[in-house]
């Protein structure tokens, strides 16, 4: 019995040491938070001043990332995204679960009906030091055309990084190849005989193939002596909607 206990203890210690060695050699984690003057996503304005925390755990190219967005205004929508991805030699695949408040009247997170607040998006892409090319398609959830059919809204993005004047730059262009999810929104118009009511067609990206995002971002590390904080400014446009925004932000990396 004593020998069995000693062997059990040795096995237990070996497991702990192996797990510790595994964690130190293969597992990595990071936590950061962005403070942005405006929440822009794929050519669309989703909120004002916001805090966007991110946490990632990575093991040999397999990663799990949690992203959130919380606006300073109490009326701003809240967002929680969970992404499972894998990257190898520059190629990457993944799936993201998006959850946004305001879609479900009760704002239930653990409510997984197709018309609820969850959406699943698959992505595939390639990235190197010269460019990145990514394709994203919603495969499940609240993503329907005006006709009621599944839209499979798709977004393709090309990014080109470069350095100039001691600043890191990023040129980005995004497009959709076909009609995306859409809905009819009731609107009012002041006419000669009073207020007229009409319905306008709105689309998640666009009503057909179109460039929906074009931006340029400049990033520079702010050296505080004890730490460096990335600061960025971005000119963000949507050629399809003919809109343009300038945003500013900082990234905080606690460790």
C-alpha cells in the first residue's frame, strides 16, 4: 500500500511538472484593450467612444479570442465576440460567434434561436509581411435578405502594411461580392401635403457587389519610459454609403 501511494504521488508530481512545462513552452496568452473615439466596423458606424477589451489564448497556432465592445453612452449596444481560429504558415481559418445587444428584446446571451442575437461567421485567409487577404461569410443566425432567404453576407478585405516616416501604416479595402442581408425600415418624409410614410431598403453591406470600406491607419508607439502605448489615427470611409469618418484610439497592453 505504501509503495502504491508513493508511485501515485510520483505520477501526480510528474503530471504537474509536465503540465507546467507544456504551459511554458507551448501556451501563450495576451490581454489588451483599445479606447476608440468611434466604433467603426467594415465601413459602418456601430457606436461612439468605446472601450474594446481583447483576451487571447494560443496553443501551437490554435487560438481562442474573446472581444468585447462597451460604449460610454448607456444607450450604446454591447457586443461580445468569441473566435476559434487556427493559423499555419500564414494561412488561417476560423469561426466567430457574434452577439450584439438590442436584437433580442430581452438581451439574452444564452438564447440560440436563428432570429436571436447570435450570428456565426466563418473566415479564411492568408497573411504575410507584404499583405493580408481575408474572406468572411455569415453561415448561421440572424442574416436574412429582404425576401426572407438566408443571405450568407460576405465580406472580403485586403490590407497592405508599410512603414513611412517612422510610423506604421495600413491601407485597407473591403468589398462584398453580392447582395447582403437587408430589411425594410419605415421612414417619414415631409411633403407638400404633410408627412408621407414610406419604406426604405437597408442592407447590411450593400445591395450587390460594391466596395464598402476603404481606410488608412497610422500607428505610432508612445514611449512613456516604463511602457510603450500604441496610438493610432484612422481615416475610415464607405464608398457605397458615401460616408467618411476620422477616428483616434490607443491600445493598452497590461502584460
